[in-house]
């Protein structure tokens, strides 16, 4: 009998030994197999949304891939949030080694009594392990791995690092990942500004994000928060006054999406310019732009204003003609506007189309459209820099050009040559001839023939080379460029027109001010890229001519009371493109309208009719927003003003004041 008992004990010990050996072996295998998981958790960095800000640090948009998340360092997390989290999820967090066996035992008893899986007993460390490195399946194997990993993680990183990773990783519902994102989303607050009740509402969410969503189920959220507050009061983590005050509070909750995009064309351009940053949408970068969201709104409204006016005119003409308009025809009319700062080239507003939801093609940066007569001020600047003055005379009479009279080795574009005579015969817009006119008058009324004759006298090769020096690219080497056959995008037009707006120095338009990474290091180098082309004195001769265009010439619809404005209209052949490029003493605005299919906008729809009113609308509204805007152009010390015939005036460089009246173009002034 005793022998049998001894045998049974040996068998029992053997079985226990084998079981222990098996368990120890299994644990060793699991530890070995989970080493890579420990490293994964230790080095875990959640995907952090890209934040794009305007120049006043207002949020333009959050851009992300899968998870919308703001990041917060542990040092920036208020202690109240940590206390509330631990009261809800893991009161003994700072005492256990990753696994709370008492909590697991209690959970097992509850699960047995309920006959199902109602409580897990997982610590915060276990939850982090499960969310980052394991699946959510409820199996013994997964729970064992979770426990082993939790203990390993606790030995690999600090408690503070675990809390930081946990609070930045977990999902708070409503599309918000991480506690800082949730605070912004639900309460429009930074973490340090949250009330105790708001913190309790947030800490209720990770266990059941949908059920306790304060936007969808406010009362459930309040009830759960009150339970958490009672828990904190019962364990002595808040006093009676704090408890009673928090219980009474009913916070304001916002139903919003922080991923909203207030300026989609801007966002697209930022992403395009920073495409070389591989983790741009997930690395937590902050991009500060030069955009001003208030300017952006005013510019967009101005573009819509001009668009609506065009549509009204076209519809009115259709009605008068009693035409049967095809309502099914897709409207291809569109536009773009770019607003820059004269002195810096900073882009304050950029709108690439009438409606981004209908077309995300950015016409401000991606389109190439014929510049029309908007090119002419550059021709006149070349003349002024060569010694001529605004009062120099030029003949506004017809002239024919053909290959046989090509004095400058000029290659004439076949598109511009008459099929019958193989001769180019340009005309003025109104088909009139004005005889002898001053350069200022020729530019004021955008006279094609006078401009062509001026280029013929200056020498086409000289003009062509100077235009290349100005930065114009892909120029056809024929006289058609004089009337604007060159194709540009509005942002390129803004760069070129800065020659005038910035008194002789070209500024490359700059959208991005800085790019800051998670370590608060600035990565983006914004080169000045200024190119001095001419002197302030020489540039002012053209500036004065351009403000005269707005005051009395083709750009009269761009005039705004109370501020000096300068600019030039432009219309390509058959009214396909309509431009107005202009500026105030501090701001430059380029407006373009046209059809995406390159068909005519409509009869009579020229730059002065189409684009100039949108330009004026912008300045009318920007003055209401910013009444202190500079109103008058500075006049350089090196220029001299002379009245002519009592009703007109001309500026010239002081060193070139004329001694007598003459009709020779080579003299600087004619009085």
C-alpha cells in the first residue's frame, strides 16, 4: 500500500515537473519570440498629422494618412490627466511590474460568474502592448504573450514613457487619436486648459469610444464621467469641493472635424513643394506658411465676384440674342488669383480655381496661359533703361513685317503671318491709328502698333535678350512675344510683376515660411532669391505709367477710391485669356480668367472688363479689413516731374532733364 502511494507521489512529482518544465520552456520560447516586439514597442512612434498654419499661426489644415493625431510629450501632460487615467484603468500602475495579478484574479472570478468575458484585468502596459504589437483576439496564447511582453516592456522603458506612448496612441472616437487631439476636437482646448470634468469625459472614451462619444451620446458621457469622479473621490485623489464642482459641470462639446481644409489649393501646393520629405504626412511636422487666411478669404470672394459678373454678362447676351443655351454643357469658365507682398514676395493668398470640389487643378501654379498685353510694361521698362523717357514720342501707325525685311535675323511665327502675303500685319485693339504718341500714352491705352514700332526701333534682339534677363523662359524668337504670346502661370506673372511692385527688384513668390520637425528643428531654408534688374528711379517711370493706366487708361475698372493702384490689363487673341496684374504700394495682385478648354470667354470679355473688377473688389475689401494699409506710392529722390500742356505730366531721371523740345525718339523728354 505504502509502495503504491510512493509510486503515485513519484508520478505526481514527475507530472508536475514535466508541466513546470513545459511552462518554463514555453515562457522561454515566448520571451525569445517576442524580443522583436519589445523593440517595436520601445521604438514605437505613432503617426502624427502634418499641421499647416498661416502667418498668424491659424490652422489651415491637418494632413494625415490613416490616423489623425497630435503628439504631446509626457512633460506637457497635466498630472490630473494621469491621475484620472489611472483611476479608470490601472490604479496600481506605479506599483506593478507590468502585470497586476490581483486584478487578473478579480477579472477571472467575474468572468466565471457571468459566464462570459466581461473584464480583462489588463494593466495600461498590457493595453499598450496589445494595441501596438499584438492583435485583439481573446485567446490564452495572446494573453500570455501580452503578459510576458508587458513585463519585458516595463524593464525596457520607464513608466513615464509607457504613459506617453499610451496617451498618444489610443483612440478617443470621432476620428481622434491621442489625448491632445481629443482635447482639441471635443473641447477646443489645449490639455492644460481642460477642466476636471472634461478630463473625466476624455478618460471614459478609450474603453468604449462610440458609446461614450460626448457628441453623439452626451448624457452617457456625463454619467460615465461622474462615475469616474466618484471613484477618484472615494480613493482620496480629489477632495470634496473639487468633486462637487466637477459633478455640476456640463461642458460645451464641439461637433467638428479638425481635419478641415480651409484653403485646399494652398495645401496641395505645400504638399507638392515638400514632396521630398518622405514622412511628411506622418512625421508630426509643422509647416508655417506666409498665407494670411483673412486675405485668402477676401481673395477667394473677389475671384467669385468677378466670375459671377462674367456669367451675368454672358447670360444677358444669350438672352438678348434669343439663343438656345445648352444647359447640359459643362461650364469651363474658371479663374485664379495670387496676392503677394511687394517687399518680400511672400504669398498672402493663392486661389487656384472657382470651386476646389469641382476641380482641384491649381490654375494659379499649374496652368500656362498667354499673357496678352500684360507683357507690355516690360517692353517699356527696357526702353526707359535704354535712355528713353515716358514723354518720348513713338509712331502709332501700321507696319507690316515679313521674312524679307528681317533686320534682326528674326524668325516670324507662321501662325502670325498672312497666308496670302506671308506678311504679319498687327492691329490695335480698336483698329484705330493714333499717329505720334508718347510712350506713356502708348502704354496707357495699350497700343499694339506703337509698342511694335518701339521694339522695332530698340532692336528686337536687344528686347529678346533683355526679356530673358528678366527671367522669362521658353520665349518664341519672333515679334509675337511683344503682344503677349508668351505663356505663364499666375504665380509666374506675380514673380515677373514684382519688378515693378518692388521698384526694380524681382522677388520670387514664397509660400512656405518654415518647416519644423518633432524636435523643434527648422528644416526649411527659404532663400531670398531677389534679383535686382534696374534702379528704383528707372522702375518708377514704369510704375507711374501703370498707375496712370488705372487712373485714366484701360484699367479704369481696377480703380479704388482712397488708394493709389497701378497695373496692366491683358487679353489674348479671341478673348481666350483675361488678365489684370497690378499692385498697391504694399500689395501685388494678379487675376486671371479663362476657360479650361482654351475656348474664348465671350465677346467683349477683355482683361479690363473681366479681371480688373475682381482686382478692385479685393482692394475695396482689404481696405475695410486693414484700413491702415499704405495708400500712396513713394517717389524716389532721383526722378523729376514736369507738367505738359497743363493737364498731363511726365517723370524723368533728374540727370536726364531735357534742354529743349524735339520730336526725336532718342531724346529723353519732349515738351
